[in-house]
C-alpha cells in the first residue's frame, strides 16, 4: 500500500536507487504534500524500514496521525522523532506510544530551533543506532522553510551539506519539505544544489528533476 497508490507512477518510484536526498517543494500541510511525504517514506516495505521525522512544524502525534490516515495498520519497523522548538507538543506522551508490535516510538526534543549543532547530533544518533540493523532508513525533514527562520541561508547550507552527506553514508533516503512561495529564487537555487532530486507541486501535478 502507498499514499499515492491511485497514481499511475508513485512519486517515490520517479527517483533512482542512487538518490538519497530529495527537496520537496509544495504548500505546507496541503494534501499533496502530506500524501507525497508518506509515499517518499515508503519506498520499501514499511516493516523493513526505520522512519525518522525531524519536525519543526507539527507534533509527533500529528505526524503519526498523518501516517495512519494513509497507511492504516502498516507500520515501520521503528519510528523516531526529533521534535524541534516545542517540547510540550505531546512528546512525552508519544514517547510512551507503541506503533504496533515491535514498533516502539522514540522522541527526542530540542527546545531551541537555532541550535543546529544539537539538531545534527540527535539526527546522527538515530542514524548510527539504525545503521547495522538491516532495515532501510527513511527520513522526513519538515521543514526547511521553518529552519530558515532561525538560521541564515549560508548557515543552513553548511548544516544541510553535512546532513545530506550523513544520509548518503548510511544509504538512507531523505526528503526535505520547503514552501517555494516563502523564498526568493536565489535561496531556492542555492539550496537545490545540495539535493539529488527535486519534486515540485505545480498546477496539480508533481514535476520531478533528477540530478
């Protein structure tokens, strides 16, 4: 099952096996963005995937609800969250929640969205823990638009350069949400150079560019 099963070609299938980091350009929290998010997190059988959410925007509970709405009872092998900027967003409750048999949910919080060092450490800790367990690693970063409210473009670029390299090093697959209407062309073009592929929602359809 996929969030985009009704489409002739899944968005996830439009990126090659050598793709590790994809920029997802779409209106935030629109249905198209939510569907694409879950689709890109399920390139493989979810039971053989570890899924990491890095969320500045929604609570862990909201992200799990979006998954359940599209995937039903299909659950990842494990789920991790780095919840940025608001540790009160049900994180403590979610940390005690099970995603199903053997599907524990882990939550780490960062109170300061501008602390990119701590953010990188917490993301990397998940990737290290999962690296040798035999599962694929899938990551949702939501969102770059919010990140850029706390870091200038050059600082964000340096952080993402390290992060995208780390994702490649563990053979993971990550997508990064960004609202194209919130940024100028220079910012978009600067950040696009970091990614193996770009998916942009345009006139009711996804336009995909592979590097």
